[in-house]
């Protein structure tokens, strides 16, 4: 499913700009290394995170590295969720990029934080594809941070 900017952000708020998507860059610290080094669990939790945040799954691809670590991506109709783990450090880096009104990448963030047993986590949320309502064209400008924790 694709979204028109008018369909996605028809909130009549009077704001002069809208954006196509929300991109959460997440870092999970002090995670359970056994979970981060388990291909099946990482894949399962990423797929569940996509569903939890309201996404429609299209495809997935995950890979186990030797001696340790997992990388993977879940392609969703609304964009993607991607991960790379460093189990030896108890750390995972995750990108949660969603477009459209029905997905909330922060829901996926909270879900993964719990599933990875992360004792400390942080994220930065960016606006992607900023559009002015007046011209309905994408503005050529650097990312704008929505929230950072």
C-alpha cells in the first residue's frame, strides 16, 4: 500500500509542513547476549515488533554471523525495520522507519527494549521527507529531529 502525503497527513492542523515518515534510530544496551546471538529469536522479535506497531509485513531477511551477531531486515508496506547485534557487547542497533498514519515506530522500540531485556536504551526520532503544504514538494534540507531520549 502506498500513501499520498494528503492522505497521510490530512489533519487540518494548519501546520505549514508535513513529513512522509518517522525514522527511529534506536540503541539497546546491556541486553541479554543469548537473545542477541540467537537468529530465531531476533527474527521472531523483529517480526512481532512490526506487527505490534501496526505494520504490514512484506518480506524478511536475516543472517547469523560467525562467531556471533545477527543482522536482519523486515520489509513492511510502510518501509522497514532493520537490526544488527553485537552479543559480545550486549548491544543492538535498530532502525525503525515507518510511513503512513497507522504505524508508530516507538511502539516497536518499546517492544524490542522489553524482548531484548535491555537495561538501558535510547532513540532519536527523525522526520523524513519534509513537505511544505503550500507547494506539496519535498524540501531539500537535513533531517529534523522530532524527539531524542
